C-alpha cells in the first residue's frame, strides 16, 4: 500500500499533534468506564483537529481518494439522520441522534493524526488494551460478588461491567481477534501476553449473556483463522475451526447460564414457528411491531426520532393483542426494534435501508480487499468491525448504541489509517 503524499505541504505543529494524540488516548483509556469522561476528551480531540485543520484535511483526502465508496456510505447514513428529521418530530431525541453523527468525524481525524504521528497506532493499541483488560478484571470481580456495578444489563449473574452485555461481546470479540493478529509478529513475551488476554476476553464474552456477542466473537475468530493464522492451509483451517466450535459447544453445554440462554432462544423461535406468540422470544415480537411501524409509513418511514411514538401507537391497536404482551414488557418496544436494519427501514423507508446496506457492504469489502499479508492488522480491523456491525445489527442497533458505535468507528478509523511500515515518503 502506497501512502498518498501530504498534499498540504506543511507539517502540523508538534504541539497540535501531541495534544490531539493525548486527547484521543485519554478518551480511549476512559472509554469502558466513564461515558462523560471519555466524551470530554473526544470533544477536545475534535476541537483540536478542526482548529489545526490540516489534520482533518489530510485524513479527509485519504478517505475520499482511497476509500471513496465507504466514505459515500458514511455520508449517506449521516444524511438520512439529518434529512430524516424533516418528516419526524424535531425534539430532543432528534437533536441527540443528529449530534451523535459527529462521531464519524473520528475517522478522518484518526487517519490524519496517524499520518503525522506514526507511533500513535501502537500507543492507541496499548492504551485500549490496558483499558479493556482493566474492565475485564472488574467484570471478574463483579461475577464473584466482590464489587457491585450499576449498568444496563449488567449484574452479578450477568457480569458485563460498565459496558453491559449488549455491547460486551461486540467489543471484546473484535479486540480478541486484534490481539491474536498482533501476536503473529510479536516477540515471545508479547506473544504470550496477547494470547493470554485474548483467551481471557473470550472466556468473559461467553460467560456474559449477550447472544449476539457469541456470534460476532466467533465471526472475528473465524476471520483470523482463515485469513491470518492459516491463510492457505485449508486442512489446518478445518481442524482449527472444528476445534474452536467444539470448545465453544462444550463450554455452552457445561456452563448452565449460557446453556439456559441458548435453550431459551431456541424455544422462543420454535414457539413462533408453532404460532405460539405468547411463548415466542420477545425480540421476535419487537421486530413484528417495527414492521407494523414501517407498514404505516412505507415510503419514507417515521423519521429519525419518530420510532418511539410510532411504536406506542402500534401497540395501542387492538389487533396487536395477538402478541400476548404483559404490561411490564411494553417499555422495551419503544426505544428501538433491537435490529439495526429494521430500525433504518422503519425510520427512513427502503432508501434508508439501502443506504445502510451499502455502507455495511463497502465496509466489509474494503477490509476484505486489503493486502492481508502486508497490511494484516488494518485488513482485520476493517473486516472484523464491518462483519461485527452486520451480525450485531441483526439483534441490536449496532450503530445506535454508545459503546458499540464508538468502538466500531474508532476501529474503522485505525483500520483505514496508514501503518508505519507501509508509509512511504
């Protein structure tokens, strides 16, 4: 991969590069623990990069000239978030959704910043690894009842720390894969550390109750096995993948909480197949409601912030009683449909759904077409994050929740940036 020349002809002042790098690293360090704290440093990062605009311009140049298709996909998604507010309620939720689109600025900022600070990639990987490892320790303490953590979907029985079980598997599956990739060319000591952390992350993911986390983690490990560890040895690929699936199956059958979760899911799907909506998995009921929301607004959807009110109106219709919902269940139907693609369809109609599909397709395609031998880490980061966004998005709003969205964007930014060994002056 040949790096584009610095078209701006001037170096960014050292102070600006150091400040922006510090703000990025500080935000990553706080990322799993304090949303407000990490957002504070990320805001300073954006301000610094825009004030010293050559950082942003250099990153934007690389995005547009080397990754135009995925850049167009991102712009389309941003556009629907803003334009979709014209035919939906313009309230605090709409402003919140539009404000969240600033996160996509991280991609050109990270690309431009790593262009000028060639050591940032390594430092960022170390910092986020230390941060995620510390969070793993907290989840272990939570699981053993040593500490209590108050977070959505996180408890002693479902230890997932401050991140919560909805995003835990998404984040740690991608990270575990990156650790295995990093171990390939590392000295023995660091190789041991990377593998140990990866195993620790995998165990924690499968002890938590996030079902999509199991799937995304298996997908990330499969990408590493097939494209990095055994790129051409099909026999070794088959053996390694078989051993991986056997180990996961054994763990699932032997660890009762995970087994109960999987069995409950299978029973919920089976109940729907038999027409028993009362026993059907609740996500299937949520998806049914989201489809009704879309049917009432089939062309343009209900707008960026229109879903909660639309879902409430649908649930008030007598013909929806077939879902057999309890009064305490209805609250989970109002925020989002627990499905990124149905969320896009119901908010923006078929065009919005196509825009999201286009972005996801280009995301994975961009990573898959990279040079997996010379640019291994970048290829994995882009492909792994793209595949995870798609798979996680089948049961969660993967680009509409804080932890998964921010992590996916940061990983994509570093995946599209230029590694030091591939930089040519």
